[in-house]
C-alpha cells in the first residue's frame, strides 16, 4: 500500500531529530505519536544557553507540579547563537528572527534561520524546520514542519506534518477535530479517529489529526483541509476550497467547479 509509506510524501528529511522519529514509522502519521517523547529525550542531553528577550512564565498546580511554560516575546531579535531552555524544552536556532508579540510554549524546537513573526502562537509539541515561517496570528501545535514551510498569515496547523517547500496561503486551516455527537461532547473526551481507505480500517491511535501535506504543495487563501487529508507532493488547492478526508495523488489540483 504505497500511500502508507511516509517517503511517498517527504523526500527531504535530513535533520537528525526528524530522522529518529520517522525511522520505522508504520504509517505517515506515526511521527506525531512519537513527537512528545522524542522532544523529551532530545533535551536530556542539552544544557541552557543563549538568551531570549521575553517574559518567562511557568504554570504549576496546587502540588507544585509543572503544567506548562511559555515565553512571551517583548522585543524583536535575530538570535546570534542557539537558545536552549532545558526545563521548558524550548530550542531556537541561531539566525532565527523572533518578533515582539510572539508566544512560544514548552516542547518546541525551532531550527536555524526561521521567522517567528508578531502574534505567532506556538502552542508547543512542535518541530519547525530550518527556513520556515510562522506568521501573524498563525497557530501551530503538535505538528512538524520539515523545512522551508511558510505559514505567514492567519493559519491554523494542528496535529499535522508539512513537507519541505510548502506554502500555506493566508487563512489556511488544517482542521484536526471531527464533528462529534452531543453525547460525545458531554463526556469531555475525544474519540479515536477512525480512518478507512480501500475498504480497510486503520486504528490511528489519534483523537485529533489534521493533514499530511507532501513536499511542494500549495494552498490558496482561506482553504480548509478536513481531518485526515493526505496530499502527495505538488498538489495545489485553489482559494476558498475545502478538501475532504481522503488520499490524493501527486499533482492533484483542487478547484471549485464553474
């Protein structure tokens, strides 16, 4: 089943951290399941270094157990050396521009020469590959940008993997939660997403999942991808188009019918 091989979507995985979580992944979405533990392990060998111009805030519960931590950036800067906060598990590579007004939460790796713009919201458990852009009011959580991914304006990326040299047009939304019944909402639990392809059911082990977007894809302004969209490389989505759950072959063009 060719579509189950992550190499069908991503051909430029040359970062050692990414290689460790993509290796031996049975499904294209498996690295998302590994991301949190891999980030924890990655920081075990690192020590604090560098500085970040922002307010550092840690939230703890009534027993003083760590809940989450954040940096609220108050001064724009281009990092001259790598920044590492070992406790919050935040890494930002040198050459990265971090603008005032951005929020960066724990368990975030940002590689070299990226742009984190004003009002960007990195909710944590994220890997941002080199030369990527997280722009104004763009939110990313529990996701992977392999490298040179541009999400410059008003985008939402949740529980997704985005390949190299992908541009997400302004307002692109990668929805990661399927509709639920009223009964399901009252339980305060998110059911595991069931995915069926070629008459075979797959146990995803995920309660939230956005999209797999292959290398070189383009999304137009205000496009929406429903949970569990798989785009092979070089697909184009025209503006104001909604892509429904499914596996789509290389070079597919999505546009509204005239």
